[in-house]
C-alpha cells in the first residue's frame, strides 16, 4: 500500500475547459486521505471566461458580466491547493516548469491544458475581468452604431454570433461568409448546414458560401469597429461593413516545450501546427514522460474533438489516469529512481480517451437552433429549436460551470 500522506505536486497549466476539469477532479483527492497532495492551477487570467457563451455575452450586458468567474474562488477553503495568476514560460525538464515571472514550480504530474488561440472574439485578450468585459462592450457598442455587420467564418461560433447579432439588431444588415461549401463542421450531417442557412435566413442573415475573405495584415486581433471593405478571394466580391467579426483560424503557441524537447532529445510537436503529440491516453507521446498529460485543443487529436465539452471530457480522462498513477505510487518511485526510464516504462496502464459523444448544439439567436444527436440531424425542424433552447440557448451552460467555483456560489447565497 502506498503512503497517502506523501507530498504530491500536480501542476495544471490553463484553467479553461480541460484544465479546470482536471484540476477540480484531482483536488478532491485531498479529501480522500491524500493529505500531502497539492494541486496548483496556473492561468494568465484572473478570471475564467465562459467562452462558449460569447455569442450571448456579445448582445447581453448582464450575461457578459456573469460569464467571468474568479479563479481565486476555484478551490475550496481549507486545502493546500493554489491558483497562480501567471503565464507559463517554459517546461524546464521532467519535474519543473517556469512561469513568466521567473517562478519555478516542481511537479510530480503535469497537465498542459494551454488550449489554442482563435483570432475570433471568443477568446478575450484581457487578463482581468474588467479588461475582458471592456473588450466585449467595445464591440457591442460598435454593433449599436453600425448599419452593417460582416461575420467571417461559418463554424459553430460564426453561426451563433451571426444569429444572435441579427436577432438583437433586426434592422442591421448581417452577412456571414464561409470558405467551404456548407456551414458548420463537415463531419456532421449536411442537414445541420441546411437548417442553419434556413434559420439564419429567417433572421435576415445573408449567407455566402465558397468564398474565402482576405484578412488585411493591419486587421485587429478579433474584430474591427469601423467601416471597411474586405475582399473575397474566391468570388472577387467586395464586402463592405461597419463592423467585422472574425470567427476563423486557430493558433497554437507551444514553444514552451522547447527546453523539455532538448532534455529528451526528441520533438514533442507537430511540425506544421505546433500541436503536442499525444497517445490515445492523452499522455505525451514520448515514453520517458508518462506523467505529463495534454488534454484539450493543444493536442494533435482530430479537429472533430475541438469542442469545449470534449476538452472537458479529456480533462477528466487525464485526471482519472493521474489518479491511477498516484494510487500506484508512481510519483514516489519515479522521483527516486536510478533508472527513471525503466520506471516510466513500468507506469500503470492508462485509459484511452474515447470520443463517444456525438452531439452538436448550435443556438441561432435565443429561439432558433440546429442540433445533431446520435447521427440524427435536427436542422430546419421546430424540434431542433426546442431541443437547443432547453439545453443551451438560455445560458450556454454557464450554470454548470459555476459549480467549479464553490466560493463564488457561497458568497452569492450570503
């Protein structure tokens, strides 16, 4: 039997869907006899932002305020667990990370849930609640004063943004331009796209497919408030608008693993995207570091897995595997071993993450929507509207996320 009172350090980098899920699940172990366990959650922002709810936050001031939850309230009182408001600088070696302020943290287990950076507004740039709310407010005020709005990108975010903007501002011209032949991810049924086009049309949104918009180099990170004309490279069309919102593209910043790559003498990243290569168990592909897990958007799993709820599922899988390793005493053996490679190779068998959930919910304004459930597309039907309204449109599942912040809930009750 392993010593449950031993000191165990788990460091989780990134507090969005994958990281928050992993940190929350692992933190509970301290109530199950692991008195020496410390989970440290590191994030560059002071508040968690419920990015899934951005389309609603854009048009609803009160909701935007509520979509930011303080990381200071993430862990309950009376535990060793800690939130550190810093950005990861580098993974130094198999047991240390360094933050932007020069602080080094020791880890027995590391969860890299740094996610990706979409150029669209779903990822607020501000590092505090006030800065994030101000970003959204600035864009909302631009919409208030605009006659025309251009949304570039017809994935779930673009469709939702176009729908909520058109419903909130029925007198404005809203155009959604997408580079592909149909809206929404193409691994879903075509009926989903057909339904989205139909329901966007009911709200007055003009949908243009098969046209890639050229984004000028001086364009703002997420959006632009002010009259501009953007050019469609496929059609030759010019799109004039007073506000432009980007919902395309995805960037990964994984340079932080370069020092670890040098220590291991092995590349850990995909050469083109920079995504971290993982096994099906979400462990880094390199067998020398089975105690490092990479759930969420930053890993190299297929694009069909890049949704918030699936990142959360991956965070739970990573946490479950770390629990197995802790129960086996892996960390104690690994840190004291003369032959760390041999110990690493003898790590307990981890469980593979299973992408078994076939679900897509896309609100198009507060009352309309499309969905796919168990390979069945609910596109133009009224049933889709009811289904999406009940499960997502009301608060974009923000209420579920608030359960991660127990001190915030307690303060609200008091």
